[in-house]
C-alpha cells in the first residue's frame, strides 16, 4: 500500500499497518451484514476522504461507504441489528449507520441524469464505474474494499501521489454541472502541500467564475468554512492564480495578507486557531465590512455575534490602552479567559505583532489570574430590608460594578456606604 504523506511517523506507520480503519470491529460488523446473501459480489466499498487519507497516512475523521443497495434495502438489512439507521439524506441515497457512537455514512451508487449548475438529478445504479464518473476529482473516485484492495477506475491514486487535483473528464463540463466544484478545487489544492496546478482546470474555473452567483449562499459559506478550517489555509499564497480566484469570489476578505501570520500561531500548542478568529482577522476593520459579509453569506447568528464581539473589543482596545493591562481582570470577569485570549490573538494578527513568546506569556498570565466570586447575594440584601423585584436586581448590579471598580474587593463598610449612595440616587 502507498504512503504519500511527508509526516510518516513510526507510530502512524505501525498503526496503519496493523490497525487499519477498514479492519475495525465496527466496520467488520457493518460489512458482514451488508455482504449477507451477496454471493461474493462487491456490494460495498469505502470511498472519498477516508480512502484519500488512508493512502496518504493521514488521520481519518469521517468514513463514507458506497453501496449497490438502495436506501430501503440498506434499512431492511440492518433492521434486526443493534446498528441504528438514520435517514440523514435518504432522498439523495444517503443514510447514516451508528454503531458504538461512531457514524458511518452509506450512500447508494448513483449516476447523473441531468444537472443545472446547482443540483444534479440522479438515479441509483449498481455500476461502480458509472458512480465514479459522476464524482468531481480523480482523487475522490478511489474505492477501497474491506480487505484493503483498491479499485481505481479514474486513476486517482496516481494523481494523489503526485498531489494533482484533476477533474474527471472535461473540467469545464464538470464545473458547469455544479459550480461549487470551483471552491472544492481550491480546498483540495490547498490541502495538499506543494500541490501541482492544473492549467486546464484553472482556465475552466476562470471562465465559469460567474456561476458561483447561482449557488445558494448557504452552500458557498459551508464550503468556505471547510477551506478556512484547513490546517494550512495560508498555503493559498503559494499559488497566485488560486489566490486571485479566491479574492474574486470573496472580495470582503480585504485583509487576506493577515493570513501569513497563521503559520507562527500554529506553532503554539496553547492556541487553537479557530474558524471565527480566522474570519475576524480577514474581515474586521473600522468599517462595517464584517456585517456586510455576514448579511451577504447568511451566516448563523452565532457567527454574527462573535464577529460583532471581536469588532467591539478591537474598538475598545483602540480607545483604552489598559485593556490588556490594568483592566485585564475586569475584562476577564465580563468575557471569560478564553475569549480574552482570543481577542489578544486577533489584536496581534491584525496589528502584525505575532511574537510566539509574547503570546505564550500572555496566555500564562491570563491562566494565572484568579477572579473571585461576587460576595454579595440577593439573600444578603433581603436581610437588609430589600424586597424581591427589579429594584433589588438593580441594586445588586450597582454593588457588583462598585466591587469591580474597587479591584474586586468589598468589605462590610464599603457595602453599607455603597448602598447609601445607591439609595440616594
């Protein structure tokens, strides 16, 4: 079996050789059920990312299985087993098998009947070659049976070894079938270090860039997230052509150059370069650029809120030089340690001040800060004659603010004095 990754650690090689994913007890059980009554016919094989990563000696996250059985036949086969079957995408031929808290997506072999650049009308088939022909890239049409034997009808293994992302058939035609393949080409190209550009593919992409506008905002953003999550996203700078295409698709990323700082950050074990930090660093400035991006791409409220939070914090930092110094404990109290670490990281990226030693020092400093619990409760105020209600809540909030202003210290005399001042107001 081939190994293409440069990171061929001894442990990974041993693990892959003696404990390959296709020999796990869960896989054995699933394939045992699928093969019942098949008379040695090849009824199911692994395909897609799990095969690519297995051949490249990379960590495998998701396992996808292709099968000749229709969804209803799959459901019937597993109905008397302890394997749960979820109808996650039954209309598209996809089910999810759940065994020992592990998910296995299983999809019926398909062939395209018609396409419109956004969706494909498909029919089920039992022909493995036809299924391979409808896939986008040669490296995504490599199949692996449960015994570890490769079926490679589109010669994807050769391209994977050479780190070449090639469309199956005519690139222009494949892109017109689904314009999302433009973004998928970018993602897979970046994913493989020192990837080799395919001039025919890049030319086809340039000619069909406008097709991106025909896709739903949700599909485009979902694929963008996968690109930003790549552990080497900054490698996009290795290809001027890919970089220019990416900028044309996402003009809101005015500060793409900031991504050059990501490599330094990834060297720090204490920091996980999260998707929202990457988004914020590429978008946020003194204008409402991030808000426009959020609106245009229909991002979730969670992403909207976190981008707004980072923008607000950066504005406060520009107005208050003590944000990370004298006011650090206060900001940790309001926002939590993890968020403040991320704000400092974002500030460092935006201002091109990435110094691993300073980042590590700041993280240690934040981790070492203890924030005491506010010592006054509603019960305390009730004992002093305050009744339950909005007034009590307001007084409690005012006391908390004074406690924070007093560097998180408040003795009995200060409490009484503060209550007198609050009562006067």
